[in-house]
C-alpha cells in the first residue's frame, strides 16, 4: 500500500510527543538521583511496579478486556522481562558502574577523529584503481586502531 501524503504532526500529536519526551527523559534524570541512595535493581523494579497501576487504569478506561488465560500472562511476563526489566536493570547498573568522564576527554576523542580524518584524506586521493578497496580498509583500520588505543588508555 502506498501513501502519497507526507506525514504531518498536528498540535495534539506534538504536545503528546513533547510530554512523552519529558516523561522519558525525566525518568533517567530521576533514576540518576535515586541511584545515589538505592541499588539499580530496586530502581528498575520501582519503575516497572509503578507503571502497572497506570497501565491498568488506561486499559480499564479504554475498555480493553484483560486476558484471563495463564498463557497470555506468561507471554506478558516474558515480554515485560525482555523489554523492560532486564534492559532497564542493565542501564541503571551501567549508570552506577561505568564512569563516563573519560569519554568526554577531548584529547582522547581528538586522536580517534584524527585517525579517521587521516584515513578519509587518503581515500579522497584515491585514483579509482583496485587499490581503492585497500584504502577503505585502511580507513576502517585507522579508525578502529585509534579508537581502540583511546579506549585502552582509559
């Protein structure tokens, strides 16, 4: 099926999108504050626990029938674990465990960018010969080499 009309966002959709972005971004901000006091798994479980009553209210308000079969609830359990519990537990664990300060060091980032620039300039001088393939390989290797060297210095 083809659509000839370009997608547009009306005022209501824009406001809903802005609200979603605020709630989504704010949840990570408040999780960072909460992680100063409680462990990451607790933050993730609270995030999921407090979403359940809200979702039940939305389901009830929209008149959607709540499934009664155990098979459906097992599917919801697996989906919830794979889509929410495990990823957010790992994200919050990473916020506590992995330090991001060295990633912002301009010297380390500059060396990897310098390697990419060097490889790119050598590819630009290519003469469209069979050697071009190896020049692109050199660009890739140069980026990987300088990026790995910068990461190794952490």
